[in-house]
């Protein structure tokens, strides 16, 4: 489906919240928008490659401007997905790829030695795909598909298998050129 355009009054409200951010907060907003609607603080910090104090200041600024909120389980979340979309839209394609690569690496580091990695394959696949790293995207899409199939979520499994096939094709085509 295609998202509907925002009425001017709502778009203005969204942009007003994002305008006037200092550099730290803008960087954090950009990185957060690449991580998704809801995310953990540690992957944000790793994606930004910034120290804890810098990230804390930026997150607090984004909270004060009602861009981010803390959920009951301690994750961060955009107050509305339109805020995330509006923060993500102006990011140049090359910067988006770099943010998604950093996000994928941060999520992999966060869950590398845990039993929770299996539940993050779909997220990792999407980040690697957006970073244009088809080999890694294909691998994670296949793992997400296998997990969905094991849970009898057949439609979801098919979607992930098809995405894995597409990423494999993309990888083969990029090797040929």
C-alpha cells in the first residue's frame, strides 16, 4: 500500500518537531529513523558510534521535543510513525545505506552470543537489504523464513523465502557486473 499524504497542518506539526534540532539530536534522529519505529538504546549508541553521554543528551532532547518516548519495557519509540518517516525521508541514499549497515552490525553485536538472535533475523535481513549487502540479507531472510515455517506462519515464510531469492539474484547480478 502507499501512504497517504499528510494534510498541511499535520505535516507542519511533524516538521516543526524536527526543525531546529542541534547536530547531535539530528544525528540521533536520523540513526533512530533507520532503526525503525521502536528500538533499544544500545544499537542506537553503536549505530551513532558515540559515547553514552552524547547519546543520552540527544535522546533527552528528542524526548523533550516529543519525537521519542520510552516504552514500558525500556525501549525507545517514535511518538508516531509519521515522525520516523519524516526524519528518514530527507536522508540521502548513501547515508541511508551506511545507517542500515551500522544498524545491522549493532543488532548483530547485541545479540551475537544470546539465544535471542533467532528472533532478529527479519530485522537484520531488512537492514542488510537496505544497506545493499545482498549476501547477508539473503542469509537472514532465509533464517527468518525457516523460523516462520517452523511456527506454521506459511504466508510469512513465503514472503521471506521470496525476499531471500530476490537478494540472491541481486547478489549474482552485482557479481556479474
